């Protein structure tokens, strides 16, 4: 029992040391996953609903503790609106009238009349020119709220020491644990594109400036992203820089196609690990035992080819069924004829067959031989007596009678 306890203690210490080694490469911005923020914004019904879900203790979307008081910072949401363009500023509440911009969400209609959403990380935390363009599978419900008569520009009523009931002051997770737990809040059916450009940049920057607060950055200039990560442009470069250490990664749909490789240089192992790769012509090619020697085709051509293959298979199956029916119909009369012809031959064979000889034991054979020998000796004796009788002389008549 004592040995088992010592083993469990040693295993726990090793796991804790491993977890500490994993968190070495993490940064401040790793405590707020903007993919999860984008996913949550697509599910919100209104700006108020979005702020409450962002700070709900059951979700733990944020793990930020910028003021260092040992508790997760509350994130408030403030909106500005102009000419159909909405800009939401997410700010961390750090103290009495102390706020720090964390991220921005711009949404509106593009030149084609379709709604768009773009999320920008604050340069102090995420580096310059860090943008996410989420593409939602379903239209966000907040767009319907913008067109409803109930719509009003949202300004968070919460501040330091005044929070909604859904927010509970809790201690933050370790960054390693947070990055693993946040995955369940990212809707992987959506697409989160990384880009370095922004539409309506001048208008968005002007609207951001109306509610901008960088109190933490002003007080801690040495903790900016450029100071923390020398020579790295933004959060994307930070991910590449930390690729040498253990990384958990994000469960997002990558829209960027893999690098093109010639079909001849694609190894079997790479083809098995990468079922879809891009060839030199730019079209996607499927690998496997059935794709050897095939030409690369477009997705539409692939669909047409799949339908043709299905039709050919169904036609081949129907032809095979008809052939089987014809073969069965022709085989039945022949079987009847051959059966009738084989019956007389079988009768003849049965008639000509002999009964199998019985095997006699050696004792039975010797007894039979003795019996036959005795019978022969008795018959010989009877014949000899009969012959002797016949050979005996006839009696002479008496002289007196003469």
C-alpha cells in the first residue's frame, strides 16, 4: 500500500512538472481565444446577450487577469454605430475607471449588400494587423436584431465592483488548461480566416477611437506585444515562433490549401496521411488505391464523374441480374434431361452390382474344412461297402437238388 502511494505521488509530481514546462512558451494573449469570441458572437441574439455569455462563469471564455489581482477580469462591451456600420469594443474592467481595450468587432453590409463580421485583436496584446474574418454556416441572430424596432445602441451598464449575476469572480486557469478547455466553445463548422487587410479601415478606426481605453497599456509600456516578442509581427507569427515547444492548437477549419506538390514527388506515406492534396494545376486530387493514374479534375467534374460511376454500376448490376436469370432458366431443362438419362444407367449399375462378400474368420473356415472332409470320408465308406456287396460271389445250388 505504501509503495502504491509513493508511486502515485511521484506520478503527480511528474505531471505537474510537465504542465509547467508547457506553459513556458505561452503569452498574455493566449488567455483570450478570439476564435471562441467569434463563435460566441455568431450565437448571440443581441449585444447584451453577447456580453453576458462572454462573462458567464459556466463558459469561461476569458482567462485574462491583466491587473494581477488573482481573479478573471470582467469584459464589458461598448457599441458605436454610424451609417449601417457597427463597431463593438471589448474592454477589460481593471479598476475604478480603469479599462483596457482587448478586441474589436466590426459588422455591417459590404458593397454587395451582405453582412460581414471582422474581429481585430488589440495591438498591445495581439500585435499589429491581426484580423479574423469568421464565415458562419448559419446567419447570426444578431443581424435580425439590428433590423428590429427593439434595436438600440448598446453601452454596458457594468463597471468596477458592479457586475451581472452570471459573472462570478474566480481564479484563472493555467494557460495550458485554458487552451484545452476553450476548444469546446469553438464552433468548428464555421470558418475563421486569418487576414492582414481590413475593409472600411478609416471608418472603423474612427469609430473605435470614440470608446478607446488603453489605461493598462499606458501604465505598462514594457509589456506590449512588440516588447514581449521581439522581431515578431503579430499573434500568427507568435504561434509559428512557439511551434518548437508543446502546442495545443485551435480546432478551427483551415481554409488555406496545402502547398502544391508534383504528383510524381508525392510519397505513398504522404498520400495516405493527406487524402486530399493540391497538384501543380491547383485542382484537388484524391489519393488511394482507386486514384492511381487518374487525372485531376475540378469539384464539379468530380461530382459528374461520381454520378456517371453510380449509373454505370447500377447498369452493370442490372445486367448481371438479368444474365443470372437467363442462365438459371436455360440450366433447368438441361438438368432435367441429364437427370432422366442418368436414371436408367443408375438402374443398370444397381442391377449389375454384386452383393459384397462376407469376410469369414479363420476358425469358421477350419471348421468348415473339417466338416467337408468328414462328409467325403463317410461317402467314400458307403461307396466301398456298396461295391463290396456287388462283388461278392453268388451261392452255388445244392447237389442234392441236382
